[in-house]
């Protein structure tokens, strides 16, 4: 057998672009696939996502690679092997509250490592209607709690009713499983565009703080009824608390109006399944709330307790965050009590392909993206412009797997001829069933926290020959 040079993972990681050569690993083999990048049937952008690292996490998502001819093709590009000492993982730091966080997919774009906040790259976001669990955006405010599923109990408190303490087995046995396909979006999605107008405080999300899954679990309504919830008049809320806490013991919390929790049409569930698998640790294992059509912040993960209360959750994230304000309000004048907590989100859309600044070939251009609105309001149309909003055409909405309440996004596509040498400004905007549209610019919706960023999405590209 031929002798190959040995490399460390750090050496492989230096080869991430065609200029530096594109290296990948598979098992303990190292490959230089630079000359294959342009030939890749899945496109050059996709293969580059794995550049400098292991192929396995990517190939696990795209099963076409599990065929013998793919491995044979790869073998032609072998240039080396990983050094034997590369196998052992680094020792964990026990002082670090985040040391127990789970491993993550290398494709995720990390906005903050501790706590972990990351979004899928746009090229993968609209690759499938349901976001693979490994790529689903993650928004953690605190370390991921370690939960032992056998001893886990959910506390349920209903005034005038009884307190329940439910094991996972009881939740599954006592309540029928309800499934709902729903998109979750963080209030801060597309914040980076807002901070370009004027600085805002918050994580700099691009367009990927949004993802879609099929969730399975018990209806919150059924659980509250089992706890003896009777007729309630006046204002009531359902407060959720997570098991995740900061150094002072403060836990993540949020609430929704009782009316939504009890509405059979609103389909609020306590989910133990995500896309047919048990919940991943980053997404709330073993149990989370899923509130379809509502800002992600209310879908509390690692659910510790559910309590019906005359007041909203006292949590910082309900009272002093996730609220919108007039563009003139600054950190000296802001009064968080003056604005209602965000629940249903406004209509949103974004272009996922091509990427800003891309050079696209002349001929037929395919523009792809997502569109979604809160409250179950179906997206009825997506308008796309190639000239900065002067003229428009209607995108084709990809068929949705199910009708009814539009808790999930619509993926869309537009094909248009483009001429060599042109400079285009691609723009998209969606319209929902209530004929709500998106604002043209960021200026009028700018707010100090950078939430609710849903202006027309603009993507400049140039056309080569
Ligand atoms: C398709 C090879 C990396 C995403 C394919 C196919 C081959 C291939 C041969 C066609 C398979 C068939 O239809 O029989 C490779 C090699 C890679 C690589 C050699 C690395 C050196 C990646 C990565 C991703 C990816 C990192 C994703 C991030 C895809 C997708 C398709 C595909 C989505 C399907 C395209 C379609 O159905 O039109 N790849 N691939 N590939 N690849 Fe890769
Ligand atoms: N629940 C707990 N317990 N802790 C959190 O930090 N983050 C919230 C919400 N639920 C959070 C939480 C926010 S702001 C969002 S946008 C969603 O979870 C993100 O869910 P995901 O990480 O599964 O995408
Ligand atoms: Mo969020």
C-alpha cells in the first residue's frame, strides 16, 4: 500500500478555499477536492461548507452520498491521512458552566458560543421544507441543562385545580399525541440588517434564525384540563419555566395568554418529538413548549413547570425584552412596561440563494427563499424584483405538504433570464392572508433591541458571462 503523509486536523482546517486548496476528511483519510468543487452535482457552495473538516456530518444529512460510486470518486482525491493522536477529544473543563453543552453540527454559523447561538447557512436553510434537527437554529440564553429522563417531572399548577407532577411516561400515556408542523422564528432574526442602519443591542443574526420542524407531543390544553382547569373569566396567562438557570439560580421563563393555550385551533403542544426523533438537547430535551405562529421566545425549552396565573410571566424575557418600540426610543428613554410583549410575529421573507455579493452565471437565474407570517396567517404571495424594487414578478410557492393553518413557512422560487455583465439588486417581499406586507426599508421599524426586522430583503449580485 502507498505511504501517505500524516496531517493534524488543524492542518486540514487551513485548506478552506480554492486559493488555499480545499481539503476534507473522511474517516482518517485526507482528500484534496479542489478540482472537484466545480464538478460537484450538489453545487460548489455546498461542498465548500465542509471545507477544512470532516465530511461525515454533512453526508449524514444528504443520503445521496451513501452510494459506493461516491466513495470511489472521493478515493481519487486522497492526499494523506490523519495523525493517529487526532482521535482523542480534548479534556472537558469542569469549571465551565457550558462544559456540559452537547456537540453541534459544523455547518452552523455560530453567533455566540457560550451561550450557544447559531443559525444554518442560507444555502442549506431552504434545501428542505423541514429543517434537519442538526441544522435547526439554536437560541440559548443559558447553559444547556442535563436532564435524566427517568427522574424528570413536569410540574403543572392550576389555581382552583390540583397540582400535577408528570413523568415523561405519564405524559405519553395519558394524553393523545398531537403533531403539528410549525416554523419557529427568533424575534432577532435579520437583526444584522437593522444594526447596519444604527447600532442595536443583541446577537447579530443573519437570515437564519428561523427553521421548521414537525413537532409531536401532548396538547397543553389537555394537560391543563387534566389539572382541573375550570372556566376562567378576566385576564389569565400560562407561565412556563425552563430548567436552565444562570449563576444566581434565575431560570428562563415566558408566558402566553390562557386563551391561546386552551384554543384547540391554536395547537399549542408540550413537545417530546422533533421531526420524528426525541428532542435534541439543544432544542429542549426532554420536553419543550411549541407555540405555533408566535415568537420563538415563548416556546420554552427544558420545560420545568407550567402555571396558570392572573399575570404574565415575571421573567426578564417576558417583561424587559422581546418588545418593540418607536425608532426614537433609546436606552435612556426606554420604558419596557409601556409596550406589550411580542406574541404573534409580522409577515417575513428572505432570499436564501444567491447570496449577497455573489457572481452568478448569465442565462437563467434561480432565486430561492422562505416566507412566513405569524398567527397562522398563510403567505399568499411572494413578489420578487431584480431591479431594486422598480419592477416585480411573482415567485412560485413550492407546494406545501399540508393545508389549513399556515404555521409553517412557504418556500419559494423564481427563475428569470439574466444578461452577462448586469448588476442586479434582488428584492423579495411577502403578503399574508390578511394582506399584510413588509415595510420597504429598515429606517421606520428600527428599534433599540433590533427585533421584528422584516423589511424587504435586498441581495445585490453581479452577472458574469
Ligand atoms: C450530490 C459528491 C460534499 C450536498 C452529490 C453527488 C455526488 C456528490 C457524486 C451525486 C450523487 C448521485 O446523484 O448519485 C460529493 C463529494 C463531496 C460532497 C465527493 C465531498 C468531497 C457535499 C457536501 C454537501 C453536499 C459537503 C452539503 C453540505 C449534496 C447535495 C446533493 C449532492 C444536496 C444532491 C444534489 C441534487 O440532488 O441535485 N454529491 N459531495 N455534498 N451533494 Fe455532494
Ligand atoms: N427556553 C429556554 N428554557 N431557554 C432559552 O434560552 N430561548 C427561547 C426559546 N425557548 C430559550 C427557550 C428563544 S429566544 C427562542 S428563539 C427559541 O427558544 C429557540 O428555539 P430553538 O433553539 O429550538 O431554535
Ligand atoms: Mo428568540
